[in-house]
C-alpha cells in the first residue's frame, strides 16, 4: 500500500474528523428525525465490525484525529463497544478522541465500559426534561432512563454535552431551564436548528425555531461570553460566565460555517458522504468488498474531490427535504 496521503479536499480543507453511523436503527422515533413507520436497512447491508474497524484504521492512517460513533442509536448495535475498543487502539498514536452521540436510553448499562474502552466525552440528546414533552417528541421515550443514563455517564467519569433540537411550541420554554441545569451540573449544552433531512410525517417548517432569536433571549437571562472554541463543525460557542459550561449553537439554517468544515461521514449503508446536506456519496463498502484496501483508498480520494463547498438548507412550508437520507442514516 502506498504512503497514506493527508485528506485535503478540492477547496483546500483538511479532513480530520470522521463520523460513523453504525446503525440506522433506533429505540426512539423523534418526530423531526424519523417517521413513525421508518424502515431500516437489512442488517446484511451494514458494514461488519471488521469492515468498520478497517475503514476507521485507514482514516486514522490518513490523518483523521477524531472519530464519533453515532446513528441511529449507536448503543442498540450489539458490537458497538467492540468497535470503540478497536478504534481506541489508535488513541495517542494519531487519534486524539473516540466519542459517541447517543440518545442516552442505554447509557446506564454501557457508561463504565465506554469509559474503560477509552471514551472520555459523550454527547447525549435530550430535547426536554418534561416526561410528557419528551414522550411526545420521541413518540414513546422515557426521559427518566435518559436522566439516569446521564448520571451514570458522569459517575463513570465521562464528560457530558447535552444536545437539544430547538422546536417551536414544543420545547422553546425549556431552553433557558436546560441551560441553567447544564450550568449547575457542569455539562455543556448545544442547541440545534431542525434540518430538512429525509421525509418525516410532519412539516418541519411548523416546528422550526431560529436560534438567532433564542440567543437574544438567553443573553437577557445569562451572562454569555463569546468563546473562540471551534471544532471545524457548524457550532459557535459561548461560555456561561462563572461556570465551566459552554453553550453551542448549531445554526445551519440561519448562519453557514461550511468554509472551515473538517468532517466526512460514513453512513450506515457504507457510503461516505462529504456533506450532511447533499445526496451524493461514494460507496466505500463496494470498494472495500470489491478491491480491498487499495480500492478503499481510491474511493476515499474520489470522495474528497467531490466534497461540496457548502450545503444549501432551506426550511419553508411544504418544501422538499434537502436530502432523501435521514440524519439517522448519515449520522448526526
Ligand atoms: N440517536 C442518537 C441521538 O439522538 O443522539 C444519535 C443519532 S441522532 C441522528 C444525532 C443528533 O442529531 C441528535 O442530537 C438529534 O437530535 C439530531 N437530529 C436528528 N435529526 C435531526 C434533524 N432533522 N435536524 C437537526 N437535528 C437532528
Ligand atoms: Fe433516534 Fe437519535 Fe433520531 Fe431520535 S434523533 S430518532 S434518538 S436517531
């Protein structure tokens, strides 16, 4: 195999961050993410544990420094912890971090094992702490399990960042209390604008809440200090004065930060997507199964050339989603 060239796209951006959707399946059905009758890929179409580990190895060899496992719900896949362990072998020799985004429902069972495997931080999605609102948003979820999972993660020594999708008329009144709770508990909070990815049962425009207005409101209640922290992602950050808590805002609709994008996403179907907001992907699974590691490298190079300059999300009543894929397939 030839030396491993760095991952630099056609716009001069260096890719150092890989997200992997290990499964599109989930034990919840958040209304903005999936339809109630979502159909999932047959298991045979997913990359195997060995294939996922091989792809991860190759990305690390080519300069990726951070890998996030996501989904769907990563903790519903039985071998996710094995994958974490395989990836974690690279920690300190190329890889800075392996981490996870989870809905938290199975965190209580797995928190200690994640920590033992080398995970230091997790993102936990919680759109509401009110049991009824949570059940409504997720269609049947029990927020208590998530809260217990968050406690277990913290007890195991994992730093927790909360993810909250801002939903007009559903959880907007809970945003300030969520930030107060995060600040009092030593957690970070990232607020996310609903993105038009895949068809769901409702019109996302009805629930879209622009974070520009939310930020104005939060600034009246909290002393928020702009923070220069950048991750190469779409978030901008503030510190809650007097606390260690960082507030992040992911505003793909109201402010675009694609210029510094440093990430690519390996989807559940084995395709590498260069942008959350575009349908074009390169089939790493076919390359790997057909031509082995050399084919994998060629496919990654091909993908890099195709990374678009930016996404072009639009939320408007009746508008079609930007992609056919749901976030759960691409990996949020
Ligand atoms: N199941 C895990 C969870 O919920 O954290 C991981 C996968 S989920 C797709 C990752 C993140 O994407 C979650 O914070 C979720 O709220 C967010 N998300 C899902 N669909 C979205 C959409 N259409 N727009 C914005 N955020 C979305
Ligand atoms: Fe599942 Fe996460 Fe999508 Fe909710 S946001 S349905 S928890 S994948």
